[in-house]
């Protein structure tokens, strides 16, 4: 029997001296019932509802982040910390078939995430991570057996682009992570936000696609999202349709299917 969700939630507590005591559980910033399609898991076009859970914080500092108010904030004092049973109860009550962690980077709360992923499978719930993919090898080994699908957000197709956008040269290590996920035969989708004159170099895209092919990384398609001014990048206009289709053509001439979506 799964307890009622509200019974498994707790708040940040303080001891008798007034010092904060960090509670167990996943620090939830928001939850929403959505679908695989809305989460842009492009190879799973099903109308079945999914419980998407957001936390707090990130391990990258992307200048164009649309979720900066959750990604770059500290954990508020009144945050709800959720136990596995509570999230699973909420998902089952909403007739969801999957539990997805999105909005912010889920792997930074790994110790509290793993028990939820393990418990979800006991109740036939799929587990999905929407992530930038920059795991350590140890953290990936920990979660890989517990996750059914990954949606990886590509920031660009070179280490130089990653450094400019995030402060971390992450493209090369990400290729190694994608190769491991592919070999584990996990559901894998990619999404990319092209930003004019920032990460849209045709040469970089071509070289990036070649690396994907060389490592045997196969995805059904890459979702291309419209850039909108956000985060610390509000000095340029939103991308228009013509620009998005131009980027799509770059991929498709190398045999990579694309899906253009609004954010």
C-alpha cells in the first residue's frame, strides 16, 4: 500500500539551537502532469500522462537558460522535500505511466534521486531524465540501470561553444556519455537550441554529427527549439521560422531527422 502523498512530504526543519537540518528526500520546485510529447521525448509519441518533477539548481550556468529562476537559485527555506512514496502516489493517482525529472538538472540531487528511480520500477512506472548529460562516470553507472530514457540538451557541437555558453568545455565528455547510454540500449533523444552567431556554425554542426556517427550514437531525431531571450541573454531577438528551418536543413543534409518545436 502506498501512503497518501501528503503524508510523505516534509519541510526543512531546525534543531533546538536554530540550525537548519537538511531533510531526506528530493527538493521539489514544481510538478506538472504532462506527456512524452510535451517533454520532447520524440521517439515516444504517446498521449499517456507523465508526472514531471523539477528540483533546484544545476551543474551548468547556461547564459540562455529559460529556467534560471529555478536553476540558479539556492534551495528556499520552505522547500518541500519529497520521499519516493509521495511522488509515486501522485503519479499513480494521476494515471501517469512515467515519472520524469525535468526543469532543472536532476543529477545534482543524485543521492535523493536514486531511491525514487528504484521505487518507480516496482510500480511499473517508466523513469526519464531530462538532463544536460554531463554525468561523472560514477554517477552514470549509478543511475543507468534505473533509467528507461534520457533527453539530453545539447548546448552546441564543440568544446569552444560549450565554454562560451556554459563556462565548461562539455562537448567532448558528453559524446562519451552518449556512447555509454547508446550501448546500454536506453531510449535517447536530443534537443538543441540554436542561437544566431553563437552555436550555429555549420562547420561545428557537421563535425559534431560526424562524431555522433563515429561513436555509433543513434537518435530518432533531434528536436530544434526556438531561441527566446532569457537568462543572461536578452540582448538579441527571438529566432524566426526561417532561421529554424535553415538549421534543420543543416542536419538533414547529413541524414539526421529534425523536429522543430516552440519552447
